C-alpha cells in the first residue's frame, strides 16, 4: 500500500493551485493541509527545516516578507529565528511543501522532478 502524499500550502496560492491541478491531472491521490486555516504543525515544520533548510523554506520573494520592516527581516538570521517567524506567519513559508511517500520533503513545484518521483 502506498502512503499518501501530503501537500502543505495555502489554498489561494497560485503555485499551490498549479501543483494541486498537476497532481489531480496525473491521477495522484494526495491530502492537502492548508496551513493558513489549520496552522503549521510544529513537528512538520521541524522536519521541513531539517530536510530543506531554513533558507530554502523562507519565502523572501513573497508579499508577506516584503511587508515586514527592515528590523524584522534582519532579525531572521538562523533556523530558530526563521522557525519562530514561520509559526507566527505561515504565509512566509515557500509553497508548496510536499511530503512524499518515501518521507522525502520538497519545497516548491517542479513538474519534472515530481514526475520523476512518481516513477520511483
């Protein structure tokens, strides 16, 4: 039996919408965790930080980051400070975060990589 894929993100995020549409079109079963509505599970965040690193997980391109003042941005200097910010402001997490059946964690949507993962 295959463990289901879990896709974490925010429902109205365009990249999450594309990722969900891609999975559905490929006929791939997955569960969706909207961390804007359901929060970010702290243990899952710790796993993401361990797998991807805080620099990869922190979305410095998005509007949430840009709305922070310079002092708040400068305060994010390590995994602990990034973690605290991500728990307080889930929309600052780069999306989607996916936990694959083999327990691998990916951040962002990459159709080529995802297709390869599904072949494994």
